[in-house]
C-alpha cells in the first residue's frame, strides 16, 4: 500500500492544487495530513484527491470549528494528535510536532510535520518520516512524500 504524506500546507492554495495533482498521479491509496491545514478552504481543495484523506490538527489550526465542519462535510477524518492507524499490517502514529513522538512507542511508522524539514530516519525499529516543506514560495523546494507501507521505502515528490 502506497500512501501520500503531506504537512504544513498553511493555506497555500496554489501549492495545494499541485499537491493534489502529484498525489493523484502517484496513485496513492490514502493520504495523511500531519497538521497545519490552517483554513477550511484548504480541505475543500484537498477534496480533489482521488484517495481518502485523514489527519491531525497542528498548532496553526486555530479555526478548529470551521476545519471540523469542513472535514465532516467532506468525509475526512481529522483529530487532535495522536492519530493511531493500522494499515497494511503496520502500526502507525501521526502527530504534528515531532516532540510529541517521545511517548508513542510500539509503532513501526511515525509521521509528523511542524518543522518543515524533511526527515527519513530509522530508530529502534520505527521509521520516522516528515516530507518537509510544501507551503513555500520557491519552486522546486516544496515536496510531499509517498510511503510504501510494505517495503517502508519513501519517495519525495518535488514541485
């Protein structure tokens, strides 16, 4: 199973449109947003994804009521972190801030965002993955991730 991983979209709608194109072209089966959506109109733009979307709220998601209404309307599942998933037999935890991962052992995959820095690291049997910046204004420096849950291989899609 290949999943898309995106974080910190920060309501940058031009980039969100490109993210949708890239993840649809990658034919991911599901997409995880690791927080900092910022505004409900970003969720409406993400509704063009061809895969189901789930995620957590981040520290900049202060318009929580509007985000929750939009998520419910669009059939997305968004929660306060942590979100625990089991997909393709893998135990996954999703948070926004990587500091929140200190208390979440027993998982094989830990997805996070917050710092806009790309991370792909194996520690103590857990893959820590953050694709990094996707809301920047410099073309070619933005990216989203694709994670193969069978092989635990990751790919960064730059735009």
